[in-house]
C-alpha cells in the first residue's frame, strides 16, 4: 500500500495528512501482516471500516447543515453546498488547511458550578414534595412570628450544658472563660431564642454565630468530610433531642482530630478591625465567646426543627443532601457529559480541586482539563477550561500570572482566573480564559482589561465568566448593562450580541436564602422572591469573543440540565445542582484574511 501523502503548503483535499482513522487502519494492516492474531485483526479491520463509514456520513450531514445555515444568511446556495465536497480554504496569513464548512462553527458554554456546598437548606429550591414546602414555610413562620414559641435560651441550651462546655474550655487552656460565664448568666441565658438571638442584627454583625459555623460546619479531609452536629449540614447522626445533639456536639468539638489538630483549635479569632461592631472585650474573648454563641445557635435550630417537624425534617435533609451535596459532582459531570458533551470549549467556575480530578477521570479522554497553576486548595474555588481534544489537539500555554501581575487593587484570589493560548486543529491561534468575579462584580472590568492587554496579536478570544453583574446597578455593584457597553467599546461581543445595549432580564441566576442559615439578615420570605433586594436574580454570566473572528449564530440558557430555561423557577433544584444557569453559544468562525 502506498504511504500517505505528506502535508505541505500546497496540500489539497485529495492530498492531505492522513486522518486518525486512516493511521489506525494502516496500523491494523501492518500488525496483521507482522504476525498478529488474524481473527482479532479481522475484527479490528471491520471496526475501522464501520467507523470510517459513520464518520463519513456524520461529516456529510454536518456539512449539509452548515451549508443550509450559510444559505439562510445569504452566504452560499444551499443546493450546491449539499452535494459539493469540502474544499481547501484559499491561501491566508495562516497555514492553509483542509476545513469543512461544519468545522467553521464552535459550540461554547460557561457554567459556575458552585451553589450549595454544606447547607442543604440554605437556598429556597424548587421542589414538588409537599413535606419540604411545608417544612420551609413553617420555619419561616417560626422565625417571623414566633409568638409564645420565642422561649428563653436556657430552655433549649441549659445551664447544665453551659457548665459542661465551660469546663471543657478551661480544660483545654482557654483564657477568659470566667468572663464569658458572666456574659452567659447576665445576658445570653435569658435572651429570647428568636428575637434576642436568631434575628439580633448586632449579633449578626459581630459574626459570633456565623464565624464558628463557617469554620467548623464541614471540614474536608483526605478521608472525607467531617461535619459538625447541626441542622445546617449533612451530618448523618440522630439529632432527635437536645440531649442527643449536645453529646454529639461536644465530642465533635473537643474529641475529634482533623488535619493534625483538634476541631476546637481550628476556631479563628474575630478581629474588631474587620467587624467593628465587636467591643474590645468581645474581640479579646472571641474564641470562647463564639464557641458559646455557636452552641446556642445550633441548639436553637435543633429545638425549632424538632418542634415543627419532628418526624420529617431529618429524612428530608438526607434527600436534599443526596441531591445537592453528596451527588452534586456526579450530577454536574452528568450534565456536562450528556447535555454539553458536544461542546468544543467549556468554561467552568468555582470548581473544587477534587472536581478537577473527578472531571479528568470522567471527561479526560475527550477534553483537556485546564486548571490554574496557582489553584488555592483552602479556598478551593477555581476557574477551569475544558478544550475538546479533537478541535484543540495541541497543549495550551498558561499566562494567568502575566494577567494578574498587571492588576493592583482588584479583589482577585488565586484560582479565580485561568488564561492560556492554544492552537486549534487548523493551526489557528486562540486565547481561552475562564473567570469568577467577586460577589459585587468590581473585579470584572479590571480583569477583562488586563486580559485584553496581554492577548498576543492575531489571537482569537473566547472568554467565559461569571461576571457577577447585576440587573440594577447601584453603588458598589457592577451593572450588567454597563459591562456589556464596556466590552463592546473594547471591540468585543458577547452572547448578548455586539450592540452596547442588552436585555438585562436574561437572567442566569434566581436564588434566595431561607431562614435556615446563620446570616438571617440575608433571608428572604418566599412571597418576596421576586421583589426582595436580597434575591439574586441577575444576568451574571457572559461568553465574550472577538467579532472580527466570530459571528454569533445562536445562544441559550439552561437551568434544567436539558438545554431549557424555566423563567420563574428558582434554582438549584434536585435535578440541577448549581445556582447559576449554563450559558451556551454557537459561534461561526469568519473567513480568514487573504494575503
């Protein structure tokens, strides 16, 4: 058999570098001739022939479809394009390649996959279960209108419990326990559990309950998650009574070792410089004081849940944990693989380092899984890029640090940005970037500016980001419309088009916090989910591109995992694990400039 023709600058559709299937066919023939098992060789040859036939049919269908799209735009007559074979592009400033019409389009999607990390009750979710909806309604009513249920703290966290806790504090050598004991007797024990504790705005500003929850709620270790016995995580033990809860809680805090230290040693001092509502004494006593407040907070939640739904809340929590927590990564990967497995480029934000490993095992045969070299394993919120190996066979070259080096005061942390250069299968140069903006979106414009300054000449830009932009711009928050105008002024387009205006009601988030989380100042009543300022219903996610290189063919949003978007549905849901929708776009590669 004659050897394949060598690729050259004058290559044509009839004389090109052999395809992967042609090389496999050659290898099969050579191995068979060299003494391989004839039966296995025959089976392999049959598989190669079947694959070649299916690929030929697929290429013809894709080319015909693309030709139809071109005809609809007035680019070419459809009837002729259906029957004509793919041809070699004219000479350009880049090496000539054999490219079918279908290859001129790229499918791109961006998705912030974070959502719920520890607390399955944190956000209102869309759920058909009447028991769940009644539970969350009853919790809201308990907190909003407690009435006679607003008992004093000592009835749910007893003097005996405090005596045991304060003794443990002294046993481990903490200073100031006697002063905190005075605060207990003079203040905390007689506070009302709702009006004097859960909804006390000053207590919230001091972070005396939310800080210990943040540190100890769910501690990730090499051997799995270690969880504090509380309502607001996926702790699997029985919290059916105050006594059962307190026994488990004390063992967790003072007898459990994680990462070469005891749990109580992970608590962090609360600084008055950051939380000025603290008094000097409260700052000095912040370790034992936050431990007391954290215990009271957990005790109140256990009491509340066992009062309003004693037989149903724990089974419901287990169901939510399975869907939103323990199976979150597998469901996320299922959506990426099943619904968006045809994408050429996937941008992912707020991915844990463990997700990178899981994704590599699941999708690594099809995609290059690109992560920042400066991933932060503690904060563990990383931006990634998945590149289809067939479309982008070469290795990407990261230049994230170059972009970050030009930023001064922008609130950007390690892992928030990934940027790299890469060549596609036709040797065309691209820049691909993924970014997760700060909560207020104030870093989004500076990072976009810095990235544009570092893009090499003649590179095509594809940039997927959670810009954290808002429908209604207000002081301290980045407006979506202003960001769209900014990127257009910079010579870019987005899934909203290349005009400086956009429809700010094309939301990609719709979520609100419930009354079962430690920052009740951010809680939203269910009936206020369309009006409350704390509802996150905003157009936050963008796909940016260079209009000189791409034309937007279509775009879509998805909050179901099925390429559909339900406008009035809050998410995450049991089937859709993120609080950001997927944003997708098809981009047509424009013809290259002739020499």
